[in-house]
């Protein structure tokens, strides 16, 4: 079964059940440089392993950019 997620406004399809931690790893994000918002709620990094993504969830991945 295919699961559709909206990530940063773009619909993506996945073949397996994912937690936020698995999604972050699969997409190659550096966990220390991002914040993940799930259905308009910020999810604390300590909850990523236990938060299972569901069909039609909305994710926003916000990246920190350094500068000066």
C-alpha cells in the first residue's frame, strides 16, 4: 500500500510505514539542523522515533541556516 504525505507543500509517496526519524534518515536530513512540524505541531526530536506518519499527514521540515 502506498502512503501519501505532503512534505513542504509537495506530495510524496512511500511504500512503507515510517516514523519521523525514519523519514528524516531516508531523506538525508541532518537531525541537528532541522525542526519537524507535523500537521501544524512542532514535534520534539525525542518523539521522532515513536511518532508514526499516517496517510495524508502534512510535514514541514525547517532547516537552520547559519550566517553572520
